[in-house]
């Protein structure tokens, strides 16, 4: 088969289900053949960052299920929900071309039927950073991810490190509630200039887009300085914030050094750490993070 | 085999596990043989009410797993937790004699490891009745039951109608989070005089025990009057409360007519309903409930 023919064959295999019953029937058939299943939850508007998750899932398991659900419960601002990009036809093509077997694309009534009254709340790791700026966001994320995991019961589920606090929150929830699944974090995919891929990047003006990569440059330079112990974290982070300000980021919600495992605040990188940032550029809120690996001396 | 020999043989089959890993190994072996599994969560101090759950589970599935865990998160008062009766040796004998295969009896550190930060919260159905009198109780119940269901992944789990609001809460949680299990409610087991079995009954003085059955007499008489439409619910319930007061119940936390499915307050029994009561007798808090089936005329 030619590559084009293979791609066509692969594309024709993407099945779409919209109910939990149909999802379970399809996944049950995979399981009945003793085959492993990975889940990649998405809110659609797929870009290369999502496709990296799909390819990661493909390497981990025989089957890849993607979900597409723009979860109203995790939006703290109605305008952000209304502006969220949607392109199911485009998403389907990209999923098929990257080896996804099955797309679960439920409607809101399927996920939150009348009388829906349950929420999953993770304390501690959700309190700083995004949690302090987006009230209710992580309860919305934890609730929908718990549902998706229990609807599909995959062996593995993959989430991007781009939303690092979300990844840590989901890992904590899965451990605490004994959800029988392995949660994999997948490294952030970046543009050539370092800007992390995000569906929100589409909202940047050309001028803002040209300046947006400064957020990654500040992260990597600050992380290097923190790892080398060049001065106190307070000083290094103050310089980083000033540099973001000069590049036009305003306001800066946070630029914080945190423990990699439980997100407690650190004043030096004396254990595995993460440097996380959220800042607004030209009306668009960008978030990003990088690891800070303590230098061994 | 004689009955005694059978009972001995049956007793020798009760296996005990204390870790989630061992529980999953045992249940996995049952599943591997294509056999069904029912779970009966308990806090121990077993009486005939619990054994009715075990026997119900036995009729529903090939294997019966019981759990024994006195869950600190669902006690709103430390003295109530400290006073909760514990008798694992006696519980094991009764489980074995009633056809339970496997007992999961984890310690607190197994259920709530360091850094535990997640809670499951069910709104609406948890707000009145017990929820109004025991802050945090149902979050503790929902969290531990979610964990037990996900640790064991049974086909069926059985809960007593004695704790009717708990049963409704668990059914709502299971539906909302898509936990793949069927929740069965099992009718309350009563003493000859009508008193619902409860591990708390042991705390009643002989005099209080003699008067305790009045709570059930008031429930059944009031339920009959409500079902027949003999006057308004307000009048019937006021009479019931007065009668409880004359029998020495003080305070009466509630005597309420509620919809059977979502526990909304009703002022007449014009749909399937439940009459629920909580009242103190001689320092012991008793709860009970009965169905109210609207009369067809």
C-alpha cells in the first residue's frame, strides 16, 4: 500500500460515538480481544500538541480513544467558553491521520443529565496558580476527567505538561480515588520560537504573536538561573517578571517556582521543581511552564 | 456433609485482604473465571441488617466481597467515632457463615495515604435531613464509597434502605460519575417490635430500648395517614412529632415527607414518597424511614 492509501485506510477506521453506552460497547469489544486501550481527553480545536498526545497513546496501547467535549464546568468566564474554538470536522481528520481508533464526542446532556449534582474536588495542589485565578476551574476539570476515565476505563490516559497543574491534579485525584488507570504526562509541543502550542494562540494579533515567545525565553533563562543557584529565587523571579512587563505582558498573574510533585512554593530549586507562568498579552491569557532540575555539584 | 460441616467448610473460605493490591488480585482472579462479584461495604459491628445485605449480594452474584472500614471522614463528631463498636473477629465469623468469600479490611493509611486531598461532593439530595444535622457526613460517605467501588469494581453493590438518604446519595453519585456498578437498596431489617437494627441500638438503656420502637409505630401510622390523604402532611407530621415527644424522644431532628427519588420536600404524598425521621432517645440518635405509597382511588 502507498502511504496515501494507508492514510486513507487509517482514516476510514475512525469511529465516532456520542453516548456512554456506545463508547462502552466499542471499548468492551477491544477489551474482549485482550487489547489495551489509551484515552486522550480533549476539548477539540486540535493542534500538534494534541496530536503528540495521540501518538504517545498509540505507542503505549493497541487502541487510542480520543474524547472531544468542551466542558462548560471548567470555564470560569462565560465569554471564554463562548469564544472557545470548535472544529469537529477538522479534528476528526487529524485524529484519523494520527492513528486514533475511536472518537467519543458527547453532547452536554449526555455528560450532565438533568439533576446532575456531583463534583470531585482536589484540595492543596489546586489552590495556588490557576486555582487562585480561576475559581471552580479544577473542580470542573476533575469532575469531567473522572467521568471520562470511568466511562472509558482505559489502561492509560495521556495529558499534556502544558497544563502542568491540571496534570498534577489529575494524578492526585486518580491516586486518591483509586481510579484504575495510569496517567501519563506528555512534554509540551512548541513553535520554532518556543511558544507553547495552545488553541488560544489563534486569538493573538500578529504583533502580539511576534512578542509572545518572550514568555518561553523568560522561563528557560529563569529556570537556568534557578538550577544554577545564581542568586535567590525571589531576585531571579523579580527579574523575570520585569522582563515580561517590558515585552508587554500585563497583568502577570504569576511567575512561581514550585515543587514538581505537590506544587508547594519553593524559595530555591533544592528538589525537582517546576517554573510556572501565567500572563496576559494583548487581552489573551497565556500559560506555560518548564522543569527546573537542580544542578548537581 | 452435615450442616455444621458445611458451615465449617464455608467459614474456611473467607479470605481476608488488607491492601488494595491484594483486593484487586483476588477480584481479578474471580473476573478471570468470568464470575460476577458483589460488594457490601460495612463499618463492621455486623448485625442481621448487614447479613441481609450479604445474603442479597449472594443471590445477585457468584462472589460476595464485604469491606470493613470505620471511615473517619464520615463522622462529624469525634466522640461518635471513638464510641463506634468494633469486633472484627465476630464480624469474620458472621460473614463466613453467610456466604461471603472475601473480606477487605484496610487500615486508615491504606485508604487515606499521606497527601490525600480529594473529596466527592453530591449536592441537592445531601442538603436536607442528615446533611443539615451532620456537616461533612455525606462528603465523607461519597468519597469512601467511590474509593471502595473503584478499588473493587464489582458488578453490584448493596446498601441498606435504613440509611435511605445515603442510598439515594450513592445512586446519584454513581450515575453522575459513571461508575460502572449497579447499586441495590435492601429493605430494613427490624426487631420483632419494629425497631430498625442499628449498631447504635447497643447504646440504649433497657428503659430506652423498651420505648424505642415507638419511632417505627409513629412512622407506619403517619405513612398510612399520608398515603390515605387523611388531612394535610403538616397536620399529620405535627401529630407524629407530638407523639414522639410524649414517648421521650428529645430533640426530634426531623420527621419529614420527601420525594422517594430526589428527597424534595412534599406537602402531600402525590407521588412515590418516603417518610424519614431522626430523633434522640436517652442520648442516642436513632434514624429510620418507611415508604409512602400514594393510594390509588
